[in-house]
């Protein structure tokens, strides 16, 4: 079972608060391209694709075929990307050795059996194909603004699989080589914009803290916004496994 579930209103909130325009993700495009090396015939699995923002970005950036797989029916109903299949990490609705890469963005914490998921990805990926994981990892949150304003959310992050756990699961499944790098993204044009767009329903760490902790974080954020110039730039990790 996922760490949190999504209904129609929460799927809409996720799209409004979490989807970023491709122009703000240029560094992600560059980082991914180094490992994906896309061609016209490349196929990519977007696992846990949510409302389809990354699937759309990959299609627009590289002109490749992106197959989305998403367990939440509300997310699938909201997404416009096609093809989009119902399924989860433990039982992928894909043939053996049928895709050239897999993309997993901020979804590992929803996977109940990481070892089974790693073996499923090994089954559907062609030999040598990379798994690209975009995620916050425990102990590596210092350049993610959400955890600065809501420090109680760090305790939620600490329940996520850490780098060592993920690497071990994938190595056992046949992905012995890995690399990790922090990639910058422009999350919001300003701190005021960040505060205005922030929606608790769209962020698992915020949904799992107390109401008092959430309100205190919002108060800190709103108080700082008028005095903090410049865009909000966050750094999430890109873990690549082969």
C-alpha cells in the first residue's frame, strides 16, 4: 500500500502544486540526457507517473515514447499523457525486456516492497538499460527548501528508503553499478510564489506532520517571503542504476 492515497481533489492539488514548467527543469534535462542518450526509437517507462508531468517533459524534450504506469486511479484520470497504464512497481503491465530506461520520480516511499520492484524493473528493462531515480533521500535534504520551513517533515523523510538501501536492493536484482548527483531545479520564481502555490495535499512529508507543525511552517514561510529575493532553487538527487 502507498504511504498516502490520492482522491480526485488531491490529484488536482498535486498537478497544481507539484508540476513545474519544463523551462524550469533544464538541469534535469541535461542530467538525464547524459545517462539516457535518447534516440527516436528509445522507449522509457515513467513508473508512478502521477499526473503525467514528467512523461510530457520527456516526450517534448527528446521525442521518445514514454509509457506511464500509475497505481492511483485519480492520478490516471487527471493525466492527459498516453499511453498510461494501471499498475504498480511490484507487477508492471509490460513485457519482458521491452523498454530502454525507467524513470522514478519522488515515488520510492510509496513502494511497499523495494526488492520486488527492483526485480520487476530488471524483468522489463533491456540489458544495460538505466533506472533513473529522482528523489529526496534521508540525510540529503539540506538543499530542499521544504525541509527548511517544515523541519518536522525531516522525521517523515527519515522513514524513506536511504541510498544504501536502494542501492542494495537494485544490486541484488542485477543493477550492480550506480552513481548519484544532486540536480538543481527552479521550484518557484520567488519565495512568495512558493508560499502561494504550496498545497499540503501535494506533499507526502507535509501530509504526515501535525496540523500545528504545518501551520507553524506556513507562518515562517509567509513571514520570510517578503524579505527573501530571488527564485527558490532546490536540489534533489538523481540516482542512476545499471
